[in-house]
């Protein structure tokens, strides 16, 4: 049964002050549960993001035979089944809204002699899975998918699977990870060639769990090789704060006058730090305090103070390092002085929603001046003046958590407030979002 939409208006609440802690990194949380579930022995995970997407991964790993439970202090304990020993799930794996869960778990199943059916909500069922189906089929897995290679789909794993060398046709950490995970239980060496770098959490964490993995540069491209039939050892994982969640507060504190906000324990993996670079290019005042390394990932506290931002031409080469942060960057651009141009963002049209069209419509309804192109947006900023707000209607979030949160941030920098048709999707990735806004503006 679907719950009714949660309509809500976000209005100016004054400057953001003090210190907040955003939830654990979603990408790392998914991988920690999966890899711990493939290890032999017990792993402990602290700081796990407890949003609906990550809980879908936890439920799937239980169906594969791992023992996954949350302890009283918020730590998660995972007793793994071992690579090659996944059980066949008795029920369809309901992935909810989580593309990461779906694509990575398809990789896991692909090299095990089991069959699994993947289902998801309306938004996920419209997202492309062919990009994962193609390489996994080359490894020997077989698929029965819905029209256009979408969910629901049934996957029969291959045993033994065939090692391949696969060049990524699109910059996608999910596709790369799916092939590497299939390679874990495939005899021989499976290779992924990456023309454009993408987030490398899979490589960092698999190495931590004991997989044999080599990363090399050849002709300007990254080649990742994984040795199959791996034995993973349990480990304790500390999940840093999610930079994609911190992004909303980095932008909010930058555009709301008088703000001085510290965001604690933010992961600053270079393959994820694109937004930080672009905001600084626009003139943002963001300082990295107490830089350190946690579980192989660079981390720091970010102090963000209000600053007058200026429009920039965003280098398309940085897109993979901030692909999820563009919706909230568009909000920053709408309040900047001058014009911001983005290109090379075709990938945003196949996320939880068509994020280019959705943000163009949402910002326009809030009073911004936006031009939509095939692969990006051009945004003419207000020079720091508040946006008008949605006096004439409400923003359509299109079941997309990042659209809803980005437009909530726009509401904080508006004169009349921004009404959003449904904020319930925010729970998929950032269940404490509204509470942290209230804390920062109290």
C-alpha cells in the first residue's frame, strides 16, 4: 500500500549555525553490508546509514544467507556466508528505490549458481539495467528482464562464470562494481577498464576485506583487475559522513546570509569531492578542519560560511565526481551572481528522475531563470537576492529524494517559501534531513 504524499513548504528560517553530523555515506554503507556478508566470520559496521535504500541491501543479504542485525548501540553486526556460498533467495528481492543495491547485487548473483528476481518501486523500475546486464551476460549470467532491460527482472547466475575484460561505455561506479563483484567468484582475473575515473569505494573496501585487486594506469585509462574465487576476511568498518548529504548543507550555508555552520566527519574521497571544488570555484567559504583518514577514506570537518557566489562554467570532466550533487549545485547557481553553465550531464536524465528536466521545472516555478539543454542547464543567478518562491503552485519531486531536498534548500533562500508536492522520498537516503535543518536554524 502506498502512503499518501507528504506535501510541505520550506520557508526562510534565518542563518544556519553550530555543528551538525550528517548520516553515514550511502555508497560505503551498501558496500560494507555486501562485503561483510561475503566474508567468513563476523564484521561490525558503525555509522551505517539507516535509510530505506541501505535497509533494502541488508534485507537482500539476509536472503542470501548472511546474518545481519542491528545492535542496541547502533552498531551493525554481519556474519558472512563466504564467497561462493550465497543461498538462493526464497522471495523476490525488493530493491525499493535503490539503483546501487540493484546493480551491485546483480553482480554478486551473476557468478553464483542461484536464481534471483529483482523488483523495485515505480521510479527504480524505469531506470536502465542494460548497462549491467550486458557485461554480466558476457560472463555467463542469463536474464529475463522487462521491456527495455528494466525491473522486474530474473537473473540466473553462472557457475563457473567466465572472466572478462570490460571497458566501461559510461562512467558508472555501479557498473564497474557489478563486474568486480561478479569477478569475486569467477575463476581467473576479471578486468574493468575505466576511461573516466569514478568513485572508488569498491576498490578501497574490497582490498580492506582481503580481495586481491590491482589498479594500474594504461594509456591514460585506469585498469582494475580482481582475482577470482576470493576469500574475504571480516573487518570492522567505520562509515564516514555522506558527502552527498553534506552537499545540501554546504549549499544552504553558502547561500543563506549570516550562516556559519560546521558539518562534522564528512568523507572527502577525491572521486566524490567534485561539488566542494566547484563551490570553491564559485567563491564559497569552506574550510577543512581536522583532516584525517578513517577506514581507508579521507575525512574532515567542513566549516561553511555564507559567501557571495559567482556563476561559472562547470567542467564536464568533473561530473562523475559529483553526479548526485548537481541538483543542489543548480540551487547554488540560481542564487549566484552571473550565469552558470553545465554540459555533459546526459547521465542525469536516467537517475531516480530526469533530474535536468525536473530541476529546470522546479527552479523556474520558484522564480529562477533557467534554460534546459540536451546535456545540461544554463542558470542565470539572482546575485544573492532571494528566490521568489512557489506562489503559483508546488514543486514536483517526481519521487526523487535529491529533487525534494534541493528544493527544500531553495526554500531556505526564498522570500515566499517553496512548496514541495511530496517529501516522503527523502527517507530513502537522508531520514534526519529535516531534523538537521531545524537544529541548524534553531
